[in-house]
C-alpha cells in the first residue's frame, strides 16, 4: 500500500516547500487539478526536477483528446496521469496506449460514475493501471465518503491497482486500510494539519502496518 500526497491549494514554491517536509513519508506527489489550472504542466516539471525519486501524478482528470494530453503530461515528467472513468471508452483506450508508449501509468478517477462496479470491470479490461474511487469536495461537503465504493471495485477488479481519495483523515485511515487499496490519496488530511510532518509520518506508519 502506498501513500500519495495531493497538492491542490498551493502554488509551485509552496508545493515544493511542503513536499520537502514530508518527502520521506510519501510515495507519490500529486499535482492537483487546481494547481495544473493555475500553473500549467510547469508544476509537474518543476516538482519532478525537485524530487526525481518521488513518483509524480498529474491530476489532469482528462475527458477528451486523451492521447495528446497524456503525451504532454509525460513530457513534463509525470509518472502517472489521471483520466475520468466517465470518459468515452475510446478516450480511455487512447490514454492507455499513449501511456504504454511513454512508459507511464494511467489512473482512472471514478468521480461521478454511477455504476462503479460495472464501469470498473470494463476499465480493468482496457488495461488501465489504477482505478480510483473518489469523493470530490462537493460531496465531501454533504458528508459522503468512498468506503463502500472501494469495496465494490475491490470485488470486481482483477488486474488494475485500486486507489481511494477524498477527505481521508488520520481518524478515518484505519477504515480505509481495512479495505486494502493499493494507493491511499490524501490532501487536506496532511496539508491542512498544524503539524504536516507528524500527520504524514503517522499516516505512513499506519499504512506500513497495513
Ligand atoms: O482530486 C482531488 C479533488 O478533486 C483531491 O486531490 C483529492 O480529493 C484528495 O484531496 P482531499 O484529501 O483533500 O480530499
């Protein structure tokens, strides 16, 4: 099980400063969608240059023109690129094909997908690398989480790794770990804490205990 730190509400210098503090506790650093919108793929490039040993995920949430966008994110240094599970099958296949060509990985974000289990089964057959259940900020605000969706994809996915994101905190991490995802994605649960280092370190400890 790996830990991914999601950076959503920072600029590039703030992001790099933050990662310096928690570098040894995380496996993947995510350049979140708002950061890509504000800073462009330059954020991916500068993060990879600053931390060549960390995997960098570009959270592009691709919906169309997937091959091209995966190519651009890969050129910027991304190791993993995200596409939406709601995208057309052709787009998902295009993303997988380009990622394979570039030696990169595709993570499918299942945000807003209604029949999670059925779509996860299809995506798994397309050869995606990760399938991620995700409760976005708007549904977190009304008290939702992704624990049941994680169990649902775990029961159907045979090849892809599974991931979970959306409002995970130190207190809820044990319940997430029980479902045994391959990748746990945490943003505010680390970046919003008074002691960022302690939060990341405690999370890594729980994840390592499995
Ligand atoms: O992709 C995202 C929002 O669309 C976030 O990066 C993801 O939800 C993790 O952040 P948090 O733990 O703060 O919810």
